[in-house]
């Protein structure tokens, strides 16, 4: 981690800022510090799981 983010760190910080700015009006300023990392992890898990599910739909499952 550097002061000036590059590459993957820059992308992750942009996603983190998106999640925090999306959730902050709903849970308030007092709880955002406690739950921001959990909500960021949950967002990434759902994003990855949905993409894996979309890739699995493309396979040929006629033999099942």
C-alpha cells in the first residue's frame, strides 16, 4: 500500500468509495466506520458469485 495508489489498489479504493457512499445515507455516519469493511467484503463476494454463476450458465448441461 502506497500513499499514491496504482493499479489494483486504485481500482479497489474506487469500489470501496462507491460502497461507502452508497451505504452511508442508509446507516449513518456513526456506524459507517464499524460496518464499512464488512459491507465492502459482502459487495465483492456477491459480485464475484454472480459472475461465476453467469459463466456457469454457458456450459452444456443437457446430459444432466
